[in-house]
């Protein structure tokens, strides 16, 4: 009998306060160092999956345009799930993002967290939260963190098979209320993808070693700052850690410069806010957008200041939010 196994899940993006940059194993997507992030309440992906014997092959639907590489990455992820479930059924995957995909905002964290949770529910795998994080990590390293809400720490693990490389909750969202503003400085920007960027940094940057040596210290300081609910310390550490990651990237051959002129103008605008007495700190990932952390009560003023920077296209606003969750399930 034909019995489609389907489920829909939602997950949101997360922003790393101590970044992940470097892999100890590329095939298994194992990070060289740990990372700490905050899962957001916005920048959401909703993914439906249906394993169905009536399909000839996997059918993957993205909003807007689908890149061949993006589709292949999802098929590889579905193969892992099928192997684990001991099935051979093709799947239909439909994905929707609450943010414009062409905005050059990372969607792999929310995307693979939502897909992992949807596949688990559709096939009734009953994976624990840690096992879901391990599975999401295979799609994208940062996705392992979006399984959980609030403040989250990723453990790089030591095992060669990656079974101990997963994220866990560090503190609930309420521990440290903050606003996260995303200054969009370019749309659809083509940059070097994170896997290629990490490999290039590791292989060629003389500063990569310094980066991996520093991260454990940054993790320890960040844990303490979150525990103390000290926003100024969290922001200061996040900004320093981001600059250290970009220093390692800039030392690569050819150099990885992810910033544009507006990125730098926003960094300067954040410094100006601070000189004027408003607490705001930036962090930047492998792209030109600038994420700014501030107190919720300062968010309107900070947003106005960022919007006034020439070249800023839009400022999006988010706060700490929940982890990935199933929103509907029709497994039979
Ligand atoms: O999850 P990936 O492979 O897209 O890598 C994420 C890398 C950074 O966004 C730059 C840092 C991080 O920890 O999210």
C-alpha cells in the first residue's frame, strides 16, 4: 500500500557569538573548535518533507531559484537519512524562508535544522535532541546549533566518527535579552562558500593556528559573560572574536575579504554609537552583512543609525528565540 510519510518543521537562523571557522573532518563536517551562538526568533525556514514511493526521484522545491549545488547538497542529506532509516524512498522537499533568499543571508543553519527535524518526524526515527544536532551538522555545521533555542554551545567532539560533535543548550533565551539587527549591505552577493573558505584558510593562512588557539579562551570568556548576563561583555567578546576570524581569513591566499565598503561603514557606525554612549557591537560572518547586538531598549535608536549609513539596503530585527520544532506530522 502507498503510504506517504510526511512532516513539516520550522527552524530559525542563529548568529555565532564565538565563531566556527575550520573543519577537523570535511566529509563528516566536524569543526576544529567549539562555537557559541544565539538562536533567533526571526529568519525562519519552514520545510516539508514527504517520502513517497510514487515519486521517480527526489523533488526539491526552493522559493525563487534553486542552485544545482544546493539541490545536490539536500539530496546527499536525504541519502544519509535514508541510510539511517533503512529505506530507499524518494522524497519531495519544499522549503520556504521568512526572509528574502536573495538577500545573501545564510539560510543553511535554519534550512538543515528544519530538514533534520522534519525527516526525523516523517520517518518516526525518534532521534534525541543531540542526535538531531549530529544529523543537522552533516548538512551544515551551524545547523547543529539551530536545533536548540536561546544560547547554544557546539562541542567539536573528539571521536573520529563525529558522534560527540553536537550542540547543547547553554542558557535559555530569557537569560540575556538582546536585540540583533542585521544591516543588509548587498543583495545576492556571491561570496566564497564556507567550506571552501575554511579549507583555504586552514591550508594557507599563517593566522589559522592562532585562531584555533584563541577560540577556547573566547569560549570560556563568553560562557562566563552569558552566565553573568553581561551584555557589554558578550558584545565586546563577540566583536573581538569576529575580527580574529576575519584576520585569519584575510591571511589566506588568495585572501578572503568578505566585506564591502558599506560593511566597513557599518562597523564604523557601530563604533560611533559606542562613543556616543550607546552599547552596540557588531559581528560578521562569511558575507558582507553586519549583525549588530544591542539592548532591546536601544534597538530603535541603533536601527535608525544603521539605516542612515549610505549603502545599507535594509535593517532586519530579531531577538533570541526557540529551537527547531515540528509544526505538523502525518506519519503513518
Ligand atoms: O555552517 P556553515 O558551514 O555555513 O559555517 C558557518 C560559518 C560562520 O557563519 C562564518 C560562523 C558560524 O559559526 O556560524
